[in-house]
């Protein structure tokens, strides 16, 4: 994942956390927090996976014997 995508996900995570804080009801708050958590997971995955791991997840890694 490129840096531009990661930055977008960071912005979305923050926007969802802000929306959760100002939500009018529990259900909306929970939904916004859930989205924020999912954005955070995408960021974490992108920052911790090696290029080889990323290629494997896409089914594109070269097979070495």
C-alpha cells in the first residue's frame, strides 16, 4: 500500500473517531468507532507487512524451491 493510501486511512480513522465523539446516539457512536477500528487495522497491516507478505496476500508472490 502506498503512503498516500495510508494517509487517507489515517484521515478517515480520525474523522470516524471525531464522529463517534459527537454522535447523538449509542448506535451511531458504536458504528463510527467500529469504522475507526477497521481503518486502524488497515494502517497497522500496511505498516507491518513486508512487501513479500503483501504479495503473498494478493496471491502474487513468486514460488521458490
